[in-house]
C-alpha cells in the first residue's frame, strides 16, 4: 500500500506541511497527496502508511516529514529535541484551541488566547526573541502556522494582539518575511490567501473538498505550484463578501443610525408642538 497524505486546502495544519517542504527545499515526496477526506474518516489531515495505519495528528505528521532533516531544524541535542517536542505539544493542546475559539467568537482578546500569547511572549523575552537558537526550527513552523489566522495583517484583531504581545508579533513578522513562509501561504490555500484560512476555521469549507469516496478526490505528486503574484481567483464565497464579523458591524451601524433618526423625530415633534402652542395662544 502506498503512503498517502490526505489534506484540505487552507487548513493551518496543511500550511505546516507546505512550509516544512519549502524550508527543506523538497517539494516532492515518496507519497501521494490527495485533496479530500480519507476513506471512512473526517480528519482534515491524515497520513496513511503501510498496513492501513492512519496517523491523524498534524504535528506527528510534521515530525515524520522532518525526520530526514538533521541538525537544528528538529534539534541537534537531547535538550533541543525536548524543547521542540514541548512547543509542538503546547501548540496542539493550548494554542490551536485558543486560536479557533477566538476566530469562531470573533474576538481576539479571549482569556485563552491572551494567556497563550503571554506564555510565548515570556519565552521569547528570555531567549532573545527566538524559540530555539537563531535558525528556523520545526517548532517555529508549527506555532507560526497556528497563529497565522490571528496575527496576519488582514486579521481584524491583529492590532490588539500586537499591543498585547509585541515580541510575539516581531517574531511572527520576521518569519513571515522569509520566502518559504510567504510561498507556503499561497500554495497551502490554493492561491486564496488569508481569507481561505479564515473561512476554513469558520467552517465554510471554501476551496476544499467535501467528504466523499475515493472516486472524487484529487491525487497528485508533489505540492501544487503557486504564482508569486496570484491572479484573482473567484470562489463562491466572494459573491457574499460580508462575513459574520462584518455583518455585525453593519447591523450595529444601522442601529446607531436608527437611534439618531428617532431622537431627531422626537425633538422635531416637540419643537413643532411648542411653536403651534405659541401661535395658537400667543
């Protein structure tokens, strides 16, 4: 049985995989990439290996893909390896749920997310602004990918988080400027960019395959190429540009206008009543 990686476009977990490929300079792998859900499962990222073994932990898949890389990327000493393992476990158990909660609620200043950023801020402050050494490591890739939906410039709450955790944002921006990360954002989203990741977390499934049988999944070898300056891609969701966050702002603005109009009518009626009384009895 061939090794197969099932993935969904614009999934932050899939973004990790593509960044690893870009950092290691390896865009082809000895397994088949399948855009869709694995047979009989709902996991958005799964690695099927020999004898029907299915690995659905995104960070464990990252470890496997980075296994051929020696040195600082995965840790060149037992202490460094343990540090990488710590951040991968922290991302999975703490950071990822906090990010998803913030996106779903439309609030980036939730206690869970602020606590997670505070932990990361403290580590960066004590270690010269890096997770491990000065080179990009597997922990950087995993944590950065998880934070992308809330710290990207397009995020509605990025300004608040930049003020709360400035060192985290500096670290995030320094990696975002690197070519492997920039290229991976577009490749992993099918050239949709930030909106694709946001829609994925909101459950809109934009640009990704729906659960189906093997007859309708897309198989290919190697990661799909991306344009350096992506052309405008028209997706179904672009016909309805007002998402839940923008919709709430529209409703709030309408309510304010109606309140102002109501007060104007009240004052106008009172003014007219007063002058009618003056003219009638004056």
